[in-house]
C-alpha cells in the first residue's frame, strides 16, 4: 500500500536537457536499491522540464528517501544542470493501482 509520495520537477538549463535526462535515467539504479521506495518514475514533461514521482508506504519511508542518495545527487548537481532550484513537493496518495 502507498500513502505518501514525492512529486519533484526540475527545469534543465539550456543545452543541458540530455544531461538531465541521462542523470534521471541513471538514478534508477539507486531507486532499485531502496526497499522502502514502492514506486519510482523519472518523467519528461516537455523539452526542458523533467520530474520524479515516487511513492512510499508511510512518511518515515518518504523521509528516508529524501535523506538518501538520489536526493543528495539531485542537489549536488542542481547548479550545473538546472535553471532553477528543484521544486520538491510532499504529496499524499489518495488512490493507487499497482501490479505486483
């Protein structure tokens, strides 16, 4: 069951769109190591806007993720890759369909 989530969006600097896409694709290996992360998606919204949506069973798991390696890498690369600070929102899951 998932109850909490994160919806994060980032805007790539001009000319850094492919680097942001590659960075997000590479983060999948880190997400796969997090047993408490129920679902994790890296998404492309438009040519320069990207996002991450991930969901968790509870707030403690969400906080552990926010303190983990993906968030750290995101913030460490923000100045180089993004035209503005990442927009990270803590959201609640109202309903979900998950196939196992």
